[in-house]
């Protein structure tokens, strides 16, 4: 398994916070974890990629994740939509606050956790959804405790 370090964090994330994110995700998901990406509305950093992917090439991993991150950034807007809806009476979905997103594919998952101004995207092989729920709660706590100034 490989922890990636880019020459300069494009998001401004500290090494300590990046390590906290990876060290929260890796034990929770185990060998099913494929990648960990930290992102803001304007930038992203690939924090971790499993060693059997992209031959350890940071730029190849970054380019491969670009479209995924662009799509997951839409979550900042949809989160605001849900935030407005959950505060209004008689507006669906009346199901509580947004917590996280899991996208299910035939060979794995894309998992997104975000707060107001930053988030984490994980890609994984197949796993049980309850495993990700526990991890999402931990990642959300890290994001809230480390809001971008």
C-alpha cells in the first residue's frame, strides 16, 4: 500500500490532516481501499492510492481521478439544496441532514463525505455498507474539526 505525497498540496491540506484522513480510512476499509482524495470546490489532492494501481505514478493517479472529483464537487451544490429542504416544512426529502454518499458500481464503490467547504472521496472494492457508514462518521468529524480557514 502506498501513501502518496505530491510535491505541493494543491488544496493547502497539512501533512498532519492528510495523514489523519488516510489513517482513518485505511484501517476501516482494509485492503478494499483503492484511493483517498481530499478536495475543495477549487482543488484536490490524491492522498493515497493502493500500490497495485497506477504503478506508483502520482500524476497518472491524479489525472485518472480528475473527472471523478469534478463530478463529486457537484455535491457542494446538492448539499446546499438538501440543507434548505430539510429546514423547510412539507418539503421532501424530510429525512434529516445529509451525511454521506455511496455510489455503487459492479466492482466497487465511490464514497463521498463532505462539509461546507471540503470533502473526501474514497474508492473501494466491494464492501459492506455498514463498514462505510462507520468510516463516514469518523471522516465527517475530521472534516468538521479541520474546517478550511
